[in-house]
């Protein structure tokens, strides 16, 4: 991201942690045109060097990828940059749990997307039938989809992950326009809607420690959001048995009936079965461990 603002590449610093060496060192957000920054104390790890930089007069400014999203009150950021005179590079070791973290994010994101599409359909059908829906349910769905899209963007934008596959859940994706309309409700806010999400990625073991640092918060968030998503789906389905019956009929022949029952009844079976994910060129999905195995043996 922002490649045109950081046109020069130094491969020697790619993947190193950026550590401040002076008190009140400035960390800039986004790109030079954004003109916002914050200060950090000495010894603070502020992100991971992407290897990209630009030179201004005799000063060097190096791009970093933050370990968590930073919100400045106006926008949310995953990238920034620092002046090299005030920061040093520190090597990041390997981490054996990186695979688990990425697999967990991919799996949780998929289930949450399915639930979000299902919830949008339930809300739409209940609105048509004039069923009273608590405002909190609408706010929860809006928040879940917004956070899902942030995690998906992070996977898409990270320079340390390659070979990303995008796909959408078969059957559930018929509610894509419904979710889009819901997310663009003026009463809640305006947001772009993603129904094609990252379902497969590849990264090398040499960057496993970097992946752990960059995605550990996403993994934690995805686990808590999954619980909220499952509870919301059950609550909406319980609110209107008629809307639930309509959704089940819509998905008949496309998604396993027991899978839908698990989601709408909260029995847990809704997260045990596999839903086909479809995209241009492939059907289904491959998780990171299988992708790595294939890569290493080729």
C-alpha cells in the first residue's frame, strides 16, 4: 500500500521491527500527504519495516506496517512511516504459532461472513413483515461486518503474505445485495461491503514471527466476534420463525440443512460442517498448512 509514495526498496530491512531510539520520536500515519503523526518513547516497537522508503533532501523515511490498526479519530491506519535517524531495525525471530493464528482468522472470518449474510436476510425479511427488531441487533451486525472487512483488508494489504485467494460462500452469497443495502443504511452509516474474502494465503517460515506480531490481535478479535456473531444469528432467527423458515427455503439445495439449523438454533453444528466457497478459477478453499505443504514439496 502507498507504493508510489515509497518508491525505493531496501531488501535488507524487510521484515525487521522498527524500534525507537529517542524519546518523543515521531511516527507518521499513512503517507506523507496525510500529515498526521504521534510520538513514542525510547525503546518502543512501532511496527515492521516493509522495505519501502523515500528520500527527502538528506533524510530517509521508511514505511512500516503497524501491529494493530491505529485510529486517529478520523481514519483507521495499518501503515505509516518513520525517519530512520530516530529508529533502529531489530530482527524478528520465527514463531511456530503463526500458522494457527492465520488459520484461525480465515476460519472465523468465513463463519462470520456466512452469519452476517444470513442476519442481513433475516432482518430484511422481518422489516418487510413489520417485525420489531431491537436497534442493538442492527448495530451489532453493522459492527461485525465492519470489523470483518478490516481484518480482510489487513490480509489483502499485508506485504508479508502472498498468494491470496478470494472466495464467497455458496448459497449465502445470494444475500450479498441485501447485506450491501443494510451496510449503506443512512441511519447506521456508509461502508463498502465485501462478500469475497481471503480464504487461503501462503507465507514462508522466515516471516512467521512477523506474521504473529502483525495478526495476533486480529486473531483475538475474530474469536470474540465469532461468539457475538453466533449469538446474534440465533437471536434474530428466534425473533421471527417465519423469517427463519423463508431463509431455510431460500438456501434449500445449496447449503446443508443441518448447517443452517446449527446457525439459527445455536446448537454448534453450524460451525462443524464445510460450506463451498466459490471464486474465479477454483471451488472450495485451502488453508495455510495445506498450501505450505504443497509449496514445500513442489
